[in-house]
C-alpha cells in the first residue's frame, strides 16, 4: 500500500515536471478567469458571422509566465473544417519590428558596443544629407524615438515596397539626395529612424541588423520560429493578407514581402508562441536580455506625442513603444499593418498582462484593437460589455467604410491589341527609383515595379491602374513617357 502510494506521488510529480510551461500557465489562467473564454469567443464569432469576414484572426493573452490563453478563428474553423491556423502559424508583425530594433540597440548599449547618446556622425560619416544637416546634432536615441527630423520617400518606398540592391550604400545615397528636413526635431513617426539605427548596429557590431536580432533577442528568448528573412519560412505557410469588399467578396490575397523589403522598421515574421515569449520578457523585464534599469529606459517615454489611435490616447514614445492611456491605465503599444494585415501587441505594465492580436481582412483592421480592449476590460473587472458595445460602433464605422470601396474587375482589364502592345517594354527614370516594365500575360498586361507586380486596368481615357498587392498605382503613358505621381519614366529601346 505504502509502495503503491509512493509510486503514485512520484508519477504525479513527474507529470507536473514534464508539463509544458505554457499549458500549465493556460490552466492557471483558466482557473482564475473561468468565464473569460466563453465570453470572448462568443463575441468574436458574432463579429465574424455578422460581417461575413474572410481571412484569419488569432489572439493571445500573455502574462509574466508566458502564454496564458490563445484562440484562432477563420471561416474554416467557424464552419468546423480543418485549418492550419494555430499558435505556430507564421505571421508578419509589420511595424512592431520597431520595438525589437529599439530593444536591440539598447542591448548593444548595455554591452558597451555603442552609446545611444552619441551622434550618428560617429557611426555613419558617409551620411551627410548633401551637407545641409549637421549629423553631429542627431544622436542614435533620436533615430529610435522619431525626433531626428529627417524623411525620405525614396528610402521608404524601396525598403517597404519596391526593393533595392540590398546595399546600404544605395539607401545612404537616397538619403543624401532625396530627403525632407524638420529642424524642430519634434516627434514625427516614420520608418527612416529605425532603419538608420539598423545601419548603426551593423557599423558597431560588424554584422547585419538581421543577424544581431537573431543573436541578441531571438536565440536568447528561444524564439525558434522567428526571423527577419521571408526565405527562412515555407512561403505558403505565412498567413496572407486579404482584400475584400461587399460588392466583390475577396478581391486579392497574398503576402507581398521579400527578404530585401524586410527592414528594421517592419521586417519580422513570428508566431503567437514565439511572440508570447517576447511579450512576457517585456512584462517581467527579463534580465536574460538586459538589466532592469535598461528595461525601464526602454519602456519610459523619451519624447512627447499628442495623438489618438482608436481608443488609445498616446502621450509619449519610448525607444520603440507608444506610451499611451486606456481606461485610465498606462498601456504600452506598438502596432503594425500591411495590405490587409493588422497586428496588435500591447501590455499594461502595472497589471503584468499583455495582448497579441492579428487579423488579415483589410476591412477589419480595427478588430485586433477592439478585441484586445474587450479582453483587458474583462480581465480588469470593468463593465466590459457596455464598453464593448460603444467601441464596436467605432469598429463598425471603419468596417463599413472599407467595405464600400470599389475595386476594378476583370471587365476593366486592359486587353491585348496591336495598338496597346506599344506600351510593352522597360521604363527607367533619371533618379534612383526601381525600373518599371510592362509585359504581356495571356490576354492582358502586367505592370512590374521593383519586386511588385499586378494586372493593368483601364480607368479614364488614357490612364491606367495596377493593383500591386500592398498598393494601387495609377499611371499614364504618352509617347515613350510613363508618368506615375510625380515620377517620369522613359521607355528604354
């Protein structure tokens, strides 16, 4: 009897020791919040059905111990069919990458490899903005908190959408020759600062921003399914964005990033399981990455902003997080989006709890924020249903606006004819923008711009439009000149 009892106790202890930490944490969360699961899942399913949503929705609650709750939903799951969407599905986090980049630079400072208060001239002497900006007056911290006062259309479009040679020298040249300058150095959100911070990291360490992200953050946190390279994933497994409308249903679906357009302001693919490790590390200020004092600096406001996004009143910006207020609580957020993808990550520092939410239907870009708020209010014992009813109206308005957008259909395709064939060929501009080419495909034409491409549609007389996945581009061709926006391209013979 005693021997049997000892064996039973030993077996139980072994079972507990072998239990996956996230599973144990999920059970603990469920026991503390017995009604949360039913309430949350009932509301999100209602929204999916009411609005006839397409694409994916995936959601997680994270605390200091890691993943506490997760839920995935799409049409297949809703209808009881098999789906590959789960906590290990690769998702693009877009501009939340800025939080990773800020953390990386802070880690490098802690290791003595750079100083955030040093001027960028010490690291990037070749960057001179055509000798019109003194880079000795811009420090690395200003790059991370968007107070550096510089902007470049060419750099932004190449890194986010069109692609380039992959050489930092090309982007440095773009900044030196095509830039805007705000001498006030007030907060102005853009991709430029963190991208330049990535250049600084490379100069300080001798290896790329992508490698340093892996070495300093992904590997220490055991984020084994996270990377800044698209090619490290099965491309078909990456959850694609979905463009849809009431009139046409699904218009486009796809993922439009390449390795060359994965950058320090928007260049990470991860999973809910991996991101829960990252968010949990922020919540508990994990000293595996850096000291508590460094985390405090990373999470504290370093500049002022006075903006509102959805329900969040943003008052400051740290080195990669928006410092905001929601329901009178301090909340740190850093969201991201591309085409139909909407990514939410946030946490309440005083409550040690955070949310990750991701959706892919372009009409529902506010959905991750709406459901994050609902979860916070449920868990904080606020009047969650009443607040949700009010906030849902805001979601409905944004959804209806996107749902009414008209998109070209196949009847508007520019058909191949002898006269239309004259537009086929390659076009270049005297500036350093990527080439444009037009080619034949079946009975229509394809517009190629850098790494993007899309069908060509007729619009008004003499004008055309191409849908390139992440953007639409209108253009016209007159003689051998292709004009798109302010850019003039000339056909190459």
